[in-house]
């Protein structure tokens, strides 16, 4: 996974936490990713799927993709970030293969993180996978 530059100077630590979390999660190494999250972690994936642990993200991805990685285009820290509280966005594209082995790339994603005292407390995930799966199934309207 490539790392993108951090765009804001305040909150650089929070951006680094998010980038490292994504690096570990995309290996996938949910145990190592867990070191960067709060015990109160709340995760919400596209479609409103709620999770509490990085291992659940890895399991969800394993059921949806043969493999998947993120190409980070930008890690953006919202103005007003501090060491106590920061909101960080990671955006870019997914690439990988569907369960049948068909490769894909260019699948847009945006993740929103809340980082409190150096740990991720909230993660919201949006991407184009659902639309792409509908198209593959012949169910998407043009």
C-alpha cells in the first residue's frame, strides 16, 4: 500500500495513526491494527454494517473480496485538530480481486476516523463496491 502525504500540519500524529492502522489492516493483520484503536471503537461500513473490532473488518473483506488493498490518495485532517481529538479522512481507491478472481481497480473509497488521545475511536467506511457488485450482477440501472 502506498502512503500519501498528510495535508494539514496540525493533527499530523492523528494522520500517522490512521495511515499506520490502514497499512496493518490491509495486510491483513487485525491484531496489529488493534494496537491503534480504543476499546470503545465503533466501526460502520457501507450499508450501515456495525462492527467493534478490526478483525471484523478483515473478515468482512475476506467474504467480499479474494483480496483487497487501498491506494491512499490523501490523508486529510479536519481543521481544529488537537492531540486530544482529531477527525481524519482517508480517501483513494481500492484494488484487488472479486471472489471469483476477477481483478478490479479504481473503486473509490472515503474513510472517516475520529482519533482521541492517539487512538482511533470511530471509523466510517464508504466505497463503490456495492454499485460495482450490482453492475456485475446486471442489476444496476445506467
